[in-house]
C-alpha cells in the first residue's frame, strides 16, 4: 500500500508539472546565447541618439552607454531603427531587447518595464529670434494665434496638448521633428528637453529659449525593457548601479555636454 501511495503521489506531481506553463526564457539568456544585444533607438534625439543618413551609423550619449553595456556583456551590439510612436511596441513585440533613453511615463508603464534612472530632463519652450518678442512666459504660448509644433508619439506631444489647449498644435510624424517646423516658419514654438535644447541652440543661432519663470515636467530617464522579464531588468539595474559608482554616466554626460 505504501508503494502504491508513493507511486500515486509521484504520478500526481508529474501531472502537475506537465500541466504547468513553461517559464518564458529571459532576454538575458537570448542575448548571451546568440551573442547579440538588440537595442531600439530613434536616431533623432540629439545628443542622445543621432543617425548619420550617409553611413546609417549612430552616435551620441545613448550610443556610448549601449556600447559599454554590450562590451561588458561580451556580446555584439545591434541597433534597431524605431520611432517614438512605436518605441514601446517594439519592446513588447520582442523586436529588440531594450531601448535607449526614454522618459518614464504612466502610459508607457502600462505595457513596458523600465530600468533604474541614470539621467533626468526638464522641459523648456523654444522659438526663433524673429518671433522671440511675441513670447514671455508659458501663458504667452497658450494663445489661439500660436502654433506649437511637436512630433507624433513623443512625450512632448502629450505635454503640449495639456499645457496649450488654446494654441494650435501642429503634429508631424517622425523622422520629421517639431523644431524643424519652427525653423521653416510653419510653426511658432516647440518644446523639448533641456538636453536637446542646448544642442539645438548651439547648432541653430536663430533658435532661442523662450523666457519662462521655470522649466516644467522634470522627468527621470531610463531604458525601456520587457515588463515581465525581471531577470533582465535586474541585470540591467545592477549594471547601472555599478557604472554609477565608477563615474561612467557622469563622464559620458560631460563628453556630450549634458
């Protein structure tokens, strides 16, 4: 009887194991097995990620960060072109293992996970020198005769719709950018991070920051990761903490003028 009882318990355990769902393999296992880290990047956020159309190669703060991560993992690095409106979808669909820097937002958190933050941004408005006299403060932008340009699917699109309900919102689709609409004269103002803003004002002498009392929406920046892949998230977070203690992020930010 004891033998039969033990046999019955063993069969029950085996049946339970067979009926249990298989644990999904972590992205970490996939990366190490195939020797390739796939990173989604937009290539249009200067100086974070900039794509050279002539060579199809990328440069910038994000690119340096991801290159170091791949080097430390002992794998090759492959950048996968994406845009802001499909950035999260690419992670969810498994088109890439992670993204470069992205602002942390409740909407994105519904579908994707994030790494620990390693840099932060705040948002400022910009215009061209010929229109600078029209604006003084945030309220001066929220007027019916003002066109505010933004790029579809970005955090900036959501913010300008909230901040400037009275203004006309001009939405362009990547690879076009909101600042290009202002430079061309088709719009009056664009908003962007202090990071990109400093680069654009250096590159285009006729672009300047609108005089406001304070920046808005201070936001931590992190990498998007598969939401349920805690093994991969833990690895990336531990790597970030290690590189912080080594001063890597500070040195990289200094290199790119951040």
